[in-house]
């Protein structure tokens, strides 16, 4: 093989040679064209940022992270599933406003097509049947100055496609109306500061609540979605408005989709040091919501293992051979809490009925008898709070005479073959016993379930928590009943024993 000839140094052209200068000029010219092309691309991306919402993001440290974030994708999936209430609840700085901006942009695009994946994102039945023409929406935030002017509007301008919309300013100089000529869609910005009547009297396809709304504002805006069967989206950090916890989070409904408890660390673009600096000056109680992404109202929950998706079951008729017991959490000034528990052949407990009402002792006994007869329950025993034995002095002081409630209720129930006992006060024991049943006594399968009709029981079980002194709060009326069921020895027995139990109860034995 012939070896390449060595180029002599004197054969190289000098830098000033016309041919070299010509080549250098071409190279510089091509470099300018590349730069111009890149500038055009960069400008297009700035003006159409929403199209790149689903593109991976490269961070300064070289890491590549997916976009949208996994929990943002869950929200979008819930919208596409047709959920009519979608809630994303978590810490600060998890991209709530960015998600809201992109979602509103997709709703307002022709055909409600999401620009980042070219798939429809219909906010209402009307939008679907009319191919997204003329979609109307709202974004509701805390105030005009900080929330709307300094946060919402800048994010909208950053993400919405430039040149596709026009805006109008309100009397405080904030852009509050966005109109999209190509699609015929429009949305407006409102705040929680306006009177509730300003939120009423409208018809639309979607509402996005940036941070938790007061209940009156929620109801007023939700009402405007009824005609078109539209969607309400809440993007929030749980610092206030606990009604959302009670009415949405703790009330499972098939029309509602929830992505909750997102910690600040779930946003991969934030550094650990930046989070530490933000966290160090926060009050301890705010860290629960702003950092951990939790609910202040659920901190210190007693039965954290309770899961409505697992432990709440649909109502069914209790078979006549299952034994049923009741527990009464008796009160002098609050509604009485009466809980009924059935036990199947596998000794699984089913909380099958509840009573939560103010009534006299005679009425209370009548209600227990009525439910027994109406449902044909095999029920011969129940218990009441010891307070019922000590309320005679209260009655005498208030009304001048009377006997205690235990005696009144016991006498009435005995006529129907029901014995009345005194409930346990061993709180520590029954808290652990209920937790054991929720987790599963001999494995992963729970042995305690609650019917979906027992709304107040579910609510109280989910919210029952320890106070600052480590003592269970006093609002655990139905949880206390659940605990006492684990202390009575309730278990399945053959039906023939039931007849003897009735006879003994009627005899007062």
C-alpha cells in the first residue's frame, strides 16, 4: 500500500490568500445563516411555548426531566376521562399555575385540541358535540394585584400562542378578558374579592380555580356549568377552605378525580437547597401544606391507614343470620351518634347504618327498634355511653324531675328483646383494635368496612386526629362507636342461639 505523501510546509496557502479568504467568507456566511435560523426557531418557541409543553426539559445540571410532570399528566388524564370535578392539591411550586395556563389554552384552541400532543381536551359535553366551537371559561384567583396581575396573567402570556388572542383590561388595569378569534372561545378572570353575585348568572364550559375557593364562590361558578355539563378544576395548596376536604376529598364520587398530597420535592426542577431556604422560615403548621403538600386539618390523623377506596363499600341488605349490634355515643347538647355493626360468618365487621340527630331518650330507643324491625336485623344487644347513667342530675336541674336516659332507653328496648349495656372507655385499646381491623388481622385483607350510606361516619373517621397534647379530639363520635364494637366480643354465632338471646333480653338477663 502506497504511503501518503508528506505535505511540505511551503505548499500551505497563507491566510491572506484569496482562496482562503473566499472559504472563510463562506464559512462565516453559513454560520450567520445558522444563527439566523436558530433565532427564528427560538422566537417561534417563545411565541408558541404551549406546543412544547410535553417536550423533555434539560436542567442546568444536565438532567433531563419529563414534561408535564407525572402528577400533571394525571390531571390531564382525568379531564380526558370526562371527570366533572378535578382537584390537584399539593405544596407550593409544583406547577399549578403553569398547568392551569396550558389547560386553559388547550380548551380555547380550535376544536379544543391540546397543542402539545394534538389530542382533544374537551371541557364539556357541549364542547365535544360542537367540536370545541365557542368554548367559554373562567379563571378564578385570590385578588387582582398579587394573584391576577403578578402571577396568572404573566403565565398566560408566557404559554398561550401569541397572536391567537386579544385581551381587555378591567377598571384596575389588569387584563381580565381573553378572546380567541379563530376558535370563537373566550375566558375571563375573576377573583374571590368580588361579591358572590358577580360570579352568578353565567353559562360556561369550564372553570379553573387557582387556589381553594370559598364555598359560596364555588357554588356560584359550579351552577354556571350545569347547562353544558362542564368541568370545574381546583389547583390548590391546602392552607384554608376546609370545606373542600369535607365535601370533595372525603366524599368519594365517580364524577370527581383527585390528585392529592403532592410534596414540593415532586417538582424535579427545584434544588434541595432552594427548598431548604424556603422551608426554614415557615411556621411549622404551614410546612404541612406548603412543603409536604398535606392538609392542616388532617395532620395527626389517628387512623391513617383508612382508605375510602378500600374500606367504604356499597350498601347491601344485611343477611338475616348475621348478628347486629349498636353503639350510642350519648350527648347532652350535641346530636347523638348511633352506629350499627353487622358481623358476617368470617367475623368481618360492616358498619351498616348510622343515626346522627338530636332527640329525646324515648325517641332514641324508638329509632333503634324501628331500624331493627324495618331491616329484619338479628339484633339483641347494644351499648350506650356511661354518660347516659349520669344525666339524671342534669335533667332534674333543667326540668325539675326525671330519670336517667339509660333507664328510659333500657326499659323500652327490653320489650323488643334488646339488652342495653354500658360502653367501654378503654380508648387506647380500641384505637389499636380498629387499626388492626383496618389493616387486616391476619394479613392484608381488612376486617372492617363501612357502608357508603354512612356519610357522617366516613367523614369523622377520616378527620379524627390527635390534638397538640397527643389526645384524640372530642369530635370522634362515630370513631368511638367503631372502637367499642371491637370490645364487646361481637362475633358470628348460629341463628338458633339468637332465640335464646331474645328470651334472655326480654327477661332482663
